[in-house]
C-alpha cells in the first residue's frame, strides 16, 4: 500500500529569497564603491585632523592647563575663585550657591 505523506516542504532552514537578494545587492554595492569610499574617507579624516590642529586655537590647551591648576589648589583657593567668577556666570558655581538665574520663567 502506497501512503502519500504530507507534501509540504519544510524550508525553515533556508533564508527567503529576498534576504539573499538584498544581501547580494549590499555586497555588490560595497564592492563597487570601495575604491571610491576609502580615499574619500581618508581625505575627510586627514582634513579634519589638519583643520582641528590649525583652527582649534588655545582653548583645548588652556582647558588642560586650568584643570591642572585646579587640581593643585586647596579648598580656600577654590572657594575664592568660585566667588570671584560667580558674578560672571561662568560655570555652575552661580547655581550652586543658591543664586537665581536672570532668566524669566514664563
């Protein structure tokens, strides 16, 4: 006796065709643009480094110098500096001492 089993194909282990096609398109696009993207990215990174060195100014170096100076201060010197610069609104010190900001909350 011939028994016909369920004729459904179990393709659970196989990826759908659209995923394979999309992966192939992505791989082909990456291989096509690779010779163009690598020099372009290298140019952008090199230009960024050069421009940062030229146009950064002394701000970064002054920040490190101020941090080193702040570390060497004792607590009285730090509080004196906080009081000196509190009127200028520099840093969070004017908010730490309970002073209200000049902005109006509408």
